[in-house]
């Protein structure tokens, strides 16, 4: 079988700004991305059916026996078994959504043209940006079991580190902990390959620290938090997800938030995750073209790839920032900041594409990764498409 993870168009729109730069299945929730989960469960390499401008980086491969799976769905053992039982031209659906289909189709299968059967068990569907952090704790537990069952943790040798419930703490090769507190009583703690927990850090599970990532000295990390590969955190972090290659290295609070890749949060930056009147938080929704009620009391910052903010930045609860924005200055900036915005509460100008390329190239070079022509073409497409949201350009 040939595994293809597809973007449902409506879900893709709801997951912007994170799907500006990746397929839906490229989203990290738990320890792994959605694509990595499916690859491990099925022991197949995935390709992607996504937007045309992303297709060179995230390519599509088709054969005469394709297994199409909705990239927003988190796998479960029950679902995997149901999918593996599918015969040619059979499909699984739940409600209006196609979950999976097995066929020779070279485009997303038409549910009406397949012999479809309902899948009635509970599914976790990442179809809104806030569901990334909302389901993160449960997905850490699922991924922890997937990655560690039948394996032995690397030893935790530091005599000055205090651990609670050590059976739920797993260190990959090269992971180091120095004089920290690891409390896995409420959920597992996973420390990826060559990761580092520095002196005085306080960590509660569920928590995932992925490959080559760091928890800095004195950090306070509450549960349901994932720090993706090659990232750094410091200060206070609660129920948040960093996709990878991002840094929130200093003091300040980040809660109920999601950071994409190649982001940087300035020192002493704080995110509000609760309104003073305790009302539900509304988030900018690209599909609606306006603000959407999350139904949640707690929601912080949604921060797209390559975006940065200066020191002492203050974000209101329910702030959405697009791709490659640069935010700085006094006061609270607006709670929807378009891609390639430059400024803050005092107003914005456009972060010109050539300057954005320069910054992205320097940030990526620090991780020995080049900003190539494919990446530039993706950013250029986002720059052009996001112009509609940069209202100041229409006034100039």
C-alpha cells in the first residue's frame, strides 16, 4: 500500500496560519507530527496531497494501491485496524468527513463514489488551531506509549535530580538532566535524543522535549507541553506546543499557545491566556475572515512560522500572528497580526520580502540549514496571498 495524507480543504483553512507552510499532517501534536504518527503505526512512508505551492517540498506519490488518510486525524489502534481491513474502493467516514479510503485514485477520493462504512469510535480530529494544545497532553501519552513500549530508557545518572514516578520518564540516547525536578505523577515525561534539561528546571508531565532541544536554567514547565526538535524554552510555559527550531529561551509566560517553526520570542514576553471577565476567547479564523468563538476560557498565542517578537512584548489572550511577522514596541498589539507585518501597537508597515528572506536565512543557517529556492517560493506565495490582510497597504 502507498500512504497518502490529504488536506481536507475546510480543515486546512481553519488551521491557518500553521498550514500556510505545511500540510495539515505536518502539524505537531503530542511528541510526533500527525504524519510521523501514521508512518509509525502503519510502517509506511507518507506522501502528501496538499496545496500546489507546497507540493514541491511535500510531494505526492500515487500507485495502483493508494491508502488515502485524512491528515487531521490522530491514529488509534482501533482506527488503524479498521483501515488495514479496507479493500479496494472501500472507505471509512465519520459524519461528513472522509477518514480513509483504499483505491487507485490519483486525487482525493470522492466519498460518494466509494463503498463507505461509518467509523463510530471516538476520534481526535485536529480541525481547529486551538485543538493542537487542547489535545496535546493526551497525544503525548499516546506517543509516549508508541515510542517507548518494549524499550529501555537511557539512565538518569545525575544525583542532584529529583524524580517522581520514574517508570513514566524516558530518556533517549544522549539526553542529559542536571539538578532538575521531573514530576511524572500526572503524565509521562519524554526527553529526546541529545536533549538537555539544565539546572533548577521544574517540569511536570505530560511533557515532551524533542531531539536536541533545551530547557534552560530555572524554567517552570507545566504539563501538556511539547518542545519540538532543536528548540529552547525558559521562564514559565504551560500547555503549549513548539513545532520545532523555535526559541522561547527567557523569562516570561507562554500558556495555551502554539508556536510554529523558526520563531523567536523576546525576553520577558508574556502571553495572556485568560480574559479579565472570564468570557470565552475568540480567535481570528482565516476561513471565516473574522473572529471565531473557541468555546474555551483559556487560549493564548497562535504564532506562525518565521515570526519574531521583541523584548517585553505583551500579547492579549487569543492573538493570532501570521508567517514572518516582526512585532515590537510598547503596549498590546492587535490580536490579529497578518503575515509579513512589521511593528506593534503603534502601527504596522510591511516586512518586505527581501528582508524577510535575509532574516530567515540567518536563523536557519544557525541550525546548518539553508533557505533554499523552494522555501523562498513558498514564502513569496504567502507574501502575495496575505496582502489582502495588510490593511495599511491599501491606505498608502
